[in-house]
C-alpha cells in the first residue's frame, strides 16, 4: 500500500503520461493591441493512438505578449478557463473576447504586464474535435459536446489515464510554450483559474514544478468527496481518479506537495447556494483548513493563502475585490 505522502504515488495516480515530444507551435493570427500583441496559436500536445484511431492532439490558445524594451523579460501566466454549458467559448473567455466579462482575468493580467497564455482545455472550443467529430463544431450544441467529452474521458480511462492527469499534462505543455518565448522570465511563471479551471490547478501545479505561484478561485475540492453517498448532487463517473479512495490519496495530498511554491485558494462563502446559506458552506470552509494544513505540514515554507469571501453574496464568482487580491498575490510572488 502506497502512502499519501509519497510524490511518486501521487504521480502514479495521475495515470499514464504520454511521451513528451519536441514542441511545435504554429501562429494562426496576430492582433496588435495597445500594450502588445495577441496571437492565436496552436501547439503540439501528444500523438494520437493508432489502435483506436484517435488523431494527434494539438492545443489551441490565445497568447498575449506585452511590448518590452531593451530585451527585458516579463513574468508569465497560464490563465485557465472555467467549465460551462458553452463548450465553444473555452480560451476566449479569459482572453476577454467573449463570455462573462468578470472572467477576463487573462487579458487583465496581460494589462498588468504579464505574458499570458489562455489555452483551451481538452474538451472545449477548438479542441472539441479531438473528442469526436460529430458534425458542425462552429455552432454550440451542448448535448453533442457533452457526449463527445464523455467519450474522450472513456478513451483516457481505456488507456490507463484519467481526466486529471490529462489536464495536468496539457497545461504543462502550455508552460512549455511560455518557456520557449524569449520575452518570458522562466523563473517567474504563474497560473490562475476559476471553477473547473481552479479544480484542475492542484494537480497541474503539483505536476509542473516550473509554476512558482498560482491562484485557484471557487473550485478546489477533495476529489474523494465526489463519491461520498452523503454528498448531495451528482457527478460524472468519468471524473474519477482510479484508486484514489483505495489508496486514501486526496486533493490535499497534491496541495501539500506544492509547498513551498505560492498557492492561493479562494472560495465563495455561499457559492453552491447561489448567494444563500447552503448545507455545503461549512464543508467548503472546513476543506480550506484541510488544504492549508496539508501545505503547512510539509514544513517547507508558508507561502499559502486562503480566502472565504462574502463579496457578491459569496456566489460562485470572481468579483472585483477578490480578483484584485489575487492579482496582488501574483505580483508579490512573480514580479521582482
């Protein structure tokens, strides 16, 4: 029996990882902005599986590069989008192109001087066809996109993989893009995400030790709690990390191993009750303490912060004052 305190055991639980191949980047478009350039790029993530005829997997992202003088380098951010019924939006939301304007954190951090990459997660926007090519993907179709995502997760499980390991690896390839850029200070790379973009953060930042500071807003949860029959609501079985309950390994174990790198976990006080007191409020607050203690128990520093916010009635949101605290946290740890 492995222990939850073994980094190798945590890596193993993330599932099989593909062979990391040389990075290839194609620039699809570039748009001049007031303080720099926004590129649309695609980049190679992993080879397809000929046994089941999956195609090669290419990432898609908006990349913001600020204007820099005299060869100066800038810190960089991976801005991870949320889940929503709008699978077609993906990277465009943190990039400030479409979607909820309160989620434009990628564009806003670029305006603060960061190089920012806003990648599509593996079942959103330009990457939906890698799940299954079911018709015209130029238009949203929630049912089609949901079933294609579920099939893609089935592919992962059949290969000895899981969605969390896939997310961690894919986002690590976005870091590969950043460190390849001459404008990026590779010693100061951060990440930010909301909701599902926060949920994947613990595994991604654990996996990729190049990420120095990160912010997870409204989404960090103990993964084994999904399967507790006393938990209200439902969840897709394809979100399981096989053997997590058997080994006793949970999200807090991954967070503990992030130490001493800076980690900021934020939760809305009433996020699951849409601004009203809810049965899950106390459990969410308790988990914040579990995460913080797991990090501090590693004894490697104290660069962790947690926030249980009431702004915007504590909804599942990223309100302005909370975002400002998140941005200052990143500035503190990434800007020399």
